[in-house]
C-alpha cells in the first residue's frame, strides 16, 4: 500500500542517443526558398568524444544529408565513409574510417537539404494572404518536443544543451528572426542577404527558432526596474495586423518585469520577440527570445474582440513568459518531467495575470478552467501520473494534456497554499539560481522548497506527482456533534474503486471551515485511510472541508450536512470558490454513483439567486454534461431543458442584451452565458431575439452586440435557425478582415446546426482549404452537442480517417483531439465496442491514451444513465418540469 512516505524515484527506460559523443556548440546556416518551399543548410557542430568510436549518431528526420566531415583538433577533416539514415528512430549514423579517440574535441560539419513542409512541425511553411489578396508563405519553426531534428541534424534531447550561432540567408526584402538579436546583415549576392544572430546562451534544441517572411512589428520597452535594464519587446505579424498586437505587447512589458522580481533573476536575453503565425498547431511555443503563437493567442482587436479573448491572450503571454525562466533557463532533464515546465507555467502564469488584471478574478476561474478539467481526466482509470515515464519520442506528445498542465498547476497551488506563497517563491528562486543554464528534476524543486519552508515537501508531494488519481473524502459526523471522521478512497468517475485500485493514501490538507469561524483549520491533514477531527458540527450552522477549493479531491457529506450547506448557499454565506466546489463535487459524485443525480438537481435550487459568472459557468458545464448523457431520452431531455429554463431565463431577462455602463468583463460574460444557455434550453423569446439581432448585425447594425454577446447569439441563431443564419455566419468566418477570435467563434457556431444537411455542410467545409488544418477541430467541436448528429460525425471520422491521418502524420496527437470530439459524447457499451473494433487494426500508438480515455468515458456515462435514468425521470415529473 502506498502512503505519504517518500516515494522512490522510478527507474525509467529511455531511448536516448549514445553518450559517447556530445555537442557543445552549433553554427547553423539555413537558406530557405519561399518560392520552391525548400531550404538548404550547413551545420558545424563542436563535439566532445567521451569514448573512442568510429561512428557518430545524432538525430535527423526527413532531411537529405549530402555530405559530412569530422575534424579532430587541428587535423584535416575526414569525410564520412557512409551515412545511414534510419527513419524508424529518426537518426543519422555517420561512419568514419579513422578512430575518434576518447578525450578529444572535434568539429562535425554536415550539409543537408529539407522541405518547408505543411505539417506545422520542424522548419515549415505558413500561408497568409497579402493586401492584394495574393497567397504567400512565410517560413517558421515548431521544435517541441522532438522536431528540431526535422530542421537540421542535431542531438535533439533536453539534456544535450549547447550554444548556437544562427545565420539565415534570405531575400533582401524579407525579415529574418531568431532567438537572439541581429549581429550583422551582409549581402550574399543574387538579391539575398545573410542575417547573422548573436550567440545564444547554452540551451536545448527544442527552444531554438527561426522565422523568415514579410513582417511588420510594434515595439515597447520594459521599465527595467527589476531586470536592471529596459528590455526591448516586439510583436511581429504579417502585414496589416501589427496594431492588434498592442494588448499582448502591453502585457509582456509588465509581466517580464514582474517575473524578474518574482524569480529574483533578470531576463537572460537581450530582447523578447513575439510573433503571430497563421498556421500553428498548438496555442503558443516558448522559444527563448522568440515566442511563436497562433494568431488568436496573441492578437486582439481593441473594438471587437471578446473579453474572454483578451483574458486568454493575457494568460497565454504570461504562461509563455514564465517559461523563459522555468523551462528555458532551467530545463527539465527528460520529458517525464514535462509537468515541471507546464504545471509550473500554468500556476505562475495565472499568478501574473492576477497581478496585472486583478479584476479578472483569475484564481476563481482557475477552478473551472484548470482544477475541474484536471479532476475530470484524472478520474479515469486511463489517466496517468503527473510524472509519467516516457521511453520514446512517440510517447511524448500524449502527455501534453490536462494532467501535466492543469493537475500539475493545481498541485503547485495546493502546495503553495500550504507552505505559504512567500516560502514557496523563495524556494523557486533558490531552485532557479542553483540550476540556471542546466537541467533539473522534480526532486530538485522539492529540495529547494523544503529548504525554504522548513517543511519536508518531498514527504507529501511525491505521492501526488508519482501516482495516478486523487481521493474522494467521505465525511461522517460522530455522536456528540463535536467531531467528524474523514475517510479517503480513490475517486473514479466510472464507480467505486476496487481494492487493488484503492491502494494509495494521499496527503490531503483538509482546510476545515465552520460557520462563524474567521479562518479555516489549515493544520488538519489526512494521511491515513481515515482519521477523526474536531469540528463543531452540532453547534455551527454548517461546516465545509476543502475551504476555497484548494485541494485536489472530492468531498462527500452526509445528507444533513449537504442541506446545511445548501441553506448557507441560498443565504449568501459561502464564498465564490466554495460555492463552485460544492456544486462541482455534487455533480461528480452523482456521475460516479457515490450519490444520486437527484441530489445534484435538488442542490441546484440553492443557486437560484446566484450572481457570479464563474459559479454559473460551473453550473452550466454540469447541466450541459447531464443533457449530453440524457440527449436521447426523449421525454426526460425535454424536462431537463425545462429545468434549465427556470435557471437561465430569469437570468437572461435580468441581464438583458445590452452592456451596462461600468460593468466588468465577468458581468459581460455572464450575460453571454445566460443568452446562450437560455436559447439552447428552448427559451423561444431569447432565440427569436438572437435571430433578430443576427439579421440586424448582417444588415450593418453592429451596435446590436457587444463583443461577448455576439458569439452567444451566433450559436443560438445557428441552433434555432436555418440555412439563412448558417450562411451569414459562415460568411463572417470567411471574411479575414474580422478579428480572428470572433471569426473562430463563428466557425465554432456552425456545428450547433441540427439540420442534417447543414451538418453535412459543416463536415465538408471542415476538410476544405478554407479551414486551416489547425482549426479543423473548431469546425466540428459543437456537432456532438446534438444527439441526433453524433453518428453522422463519427461516420465522417471513419470515412476520412486515412485523409486525416496523412494530414496530421507529424502531429498525431491532433488525431486524438478529433477522435475525442467525434466519439466521447456517445452513450452505450455497444457503441464503445464498435469504436474499439474500428481501431483494432489501426496504429493508435501516438494517441492511445485519448482512445482509452474516450472509451472509458462512454462506458462511465452509460453506467451513469442506467443507474439514474428512472430516478431522474421521477424527480423531474414530480417537480413539474
């Protein structure tokens, strides 16, 4: 049985390059041809020979290596006698006739050619349209996790750090960017120029970046207060878009100074560039000194972008800037430690947004956007630990998920709350100072935090990072009313854990708060299977565990305790975070069978006077999940929508359609939520008004929406309208003059159509050239909200599997995203069996986790429906819905 005792560091098998030769410095020359969409290159690598050998092995993927030589010391270079390219493990084996002696240093020179691919990995092309409507290309890079080897031959592993001198030979009219500032520009003949960049600090290959194209920029400088000098910051875009980078630029100049203060170390590079890329698979990439983003993650239209889009840009920029220290300056030693990069950046990026924009109440939103997202995935048997063993490069992309990001960030939040923010940041500063320009492990972070706080952090946090899952806490009030017994067991959304699955004993800070108490009991910690704690249950009107919803757990109370909490919610006696935590736990416990869906529905009544956006966001997500599972229950779904109208329609009526002077962004987002939810639940008045305003909008009256209500109205109009509304909203998406976030909102709205012909149009349109490869999921995501169209979506995935697999062959995790959207809302064990059979003869190695999670979710939801179908129907009928 596991316990909170220190866990031993697991021994991992890793497929690594031979350690007999390692790099110290690269000199790279690349010459991209944006007409032919190819490039030539030459790399000169200083290496150390640790063991005598005649063979040098390094990474290379889909490159043509034409020549390789190696010179030891001042000796004449010897050519490689043979170059073997091994596609299966993405390596080049260079054979030499003469022995390379241990202890020597050498220079390896390789000439090569490559294609500027359309796969959004390696050194690739991105298409854009200029002011004259002509399609053009820029060249850009995406190397994380293992695609630097697609751009140039290299030792493509995080610990193989080196320095880099980069030269880009480009058209004289184009702009060339890399991690460092420009050292020189010199003519190269034939209308070309060589742009040479200053030498980088020692760094990992996955953080290198190059961009070449027609670019414009806006610029600002940080104050220099904490960095010791003003840092020049730029936002680059394709022509005509740079003004939309001002918001991100303003965020960057503030956050770059904030992090220098928080981390106690100045930003390491001479400049910071951020660039919007039209074709970009992920949200952003933290390349040191040259951060790349998809457009929607960087660009904001001051007049038309939604408040949600602005907040998202602020967060993504802060997240990527956090990596400039946590990931770039100090790098994880291997991909099993990915969470060190992403979990920490999730937490500290949120910390930075809260510092710059306290009005966002971002830590409250963290509960819905991150904590509950992590809890949902980690409730599956097919989840994985925060620290997950990674053997080969094919496994890496599958762990860029809610466990590494959101559970990792939630674990940091729980820990920092327990030891105190000041102690936590002191430990972080010590960790960064000790390991800067090197690699580190999770244990290195725990050691630094232990020293700073005087608390043995390893003792209780190792169990959180090295084991899968989290506990449900069952609370029992003991006779006498002065104590409670708390028992922990593993929580699984599919039902109670078996004895074999229920071996872990987590370290759980209980944070018990009783009515009338000024603060929670932060010293109460559960480490055994069960324990007794002092709580004035009989005297206090209510008590609650996990105060402020900081811990990673679910809590199950007695019926009387739930009734007391419901009364407190109705009277406004509980804070926002606690109101979110209570309804979230109730819904999750209903799903798993720890309680009943009827209990959840009854508790909802206590929220009838709720005023806060984030609480309503949680409620709406839980009701959406209920409606999804009950979608094909003809009578019950109508009654559930009637219940939803009793919640959303009064809210929509109270808030109206038009913004109120002085309201904050969350009030505006609440209005949009109410309109969408009321319209989707069958409020005819809201639906009619949405369609009226959509028509007025396309007739030229842009005043009918603010930036937040536009998205909601588009969705309602497509769901309740027909071909006319559908075509207008698709046209809005196709107009590239519109803000990118609103265009993507329009694209996402198309999937809300219920008419089969319109859904078929969406599916055809999604695969067309008018939807970028990176955005295909946006086009199809909403189709699964209509129970009647789920089969159509799944059939589309099956019919187009070969096309999709070829398109995304270099980023097969995207196939997992498409799979989840296509199947995860199904119910029925036979449906899960059908999906499993489809993939039986197909290679799913690069998205197996998503497949397993999707199948498990289908079977868990089927069990939930079968368990509570009759009780929910009876409750809805007896309450006249």
